[in-house]
C-alpha cells in the first residue's frame, strides 16, 4: 500500500514504522554486498537518512522495499567505484567461453557453504552484478522487481544475473587457490589490516602483535599499506603548528561573540 505524502506527525510515524520494518532485509542485503558489518551498518544508516530526506518523493509506484533497496544499491555503487579487487566481466566471459576452462565443483560448493568465504567471493564481484545475484538468489526477489529497484531493463537484470553467477563461481574457485598459496602466512590480509591501526598506536597485546608481525614478514601487499598509514599519521601530526596565528579578524569576531554571550540580559540595550 502506498504511503501518503503527508507531513503531519501521523504520516511521519507511519513512514518511520514502515521503514523500520524493512531494516532487517536492508541489513541482510548490505551485509552480503559489503566487506564487513561496519560498512553494512553505514550503508543502511545512510539509506535511512536518504529515505527521510526524500520521503516526499515516494509516491508508491514501487513497493517501499524496492524503493529502499534502490537507494541502498545506488549508495553502494557510489562507494564501490574503481575497486581494484573486483573481477573483470570481460575476463570472466573469456574464461567461460574457453572450452578448456573448468573448476573443481566439489571445492567450490564446499567454499560456498562457508559464510565467510562466500562474502569474500561476493566482494570481488562488481557492485552491479553483486546486487543482482544477492537479491535474486539470496533474498528471492523476482527479476522484474530487481530491474525496477536498480533502474534497468528486465533483460539487463537477467544478463547481470547470468554474468554474476559465473563470476561468483570463478571467485570461489580462485579464493581456494589464493588461500592455498597463502597457507603459510599467519592471519588473512583483512584480519591483519583491521589491526594495523591499533599496531601503530601500540594497542595490541603481545600475541596479537606477534601474529601481525609474522603476517607482515610473509605478505607482499600489507607492509606498504602499513608504511602508508604510518606516513599519513605522521604527516597529520605535522599539521599541528603551535606557532600558527589566528587571523585577527576571526579572533575579533570570536571575542565579540563570546563577550556578547556573557553580557547579562538586563545590561543589554
């Protein structure tokens, strides 16, 4: 049922209650297409804020569920632009066109049964394809509703689903190979990267610090990230100049505001 475009408290309460009812589904969707729970929470929060801002624009042509997922999907696409870890659609189609290309089906299915490995594989799909696969195969949405939510044609939605499924299988297969290659490296890269900020601040206990340093010693990609974090942190510290002088005009305005704020009301005027 379409929600009325009203500004009265009752209308706002109805809208808020309706949006609240959609939050579990929004979070499931966000959690499936993002790298971690914190990012998913940010996406859902931004979606709710955007929905409140655009409440007057919702006229009920599509269901509220579809409209909210459309907002979240657009926000996710904006955040995911130019992600280097994403698979190339062209490369995947080239692989699948090659009669010699195949995967270990048993290993892929075994990986898919692990929520962690599935999320790791999904995050390698470009956002456009990831959203379609999750909405269709995880949430059970029909292709028509997905097309409406994403603002694409029905044939485009079906093509993204086809390509997305192929990319997901290849990502799961590649993930197993990647884990085998890194089997001697303590911690996963993501686990290590979650801890490097605490490492810089000296907030890791001995065991966690030892595991992280062992990972850094055997990983080719994480040490430069740690070096960059340390360098940026140091550069930010250099911005603090104790000898900097506040502009006189700004200082004068600030003093005037502060003085005015402390003048007793009966002394004014």
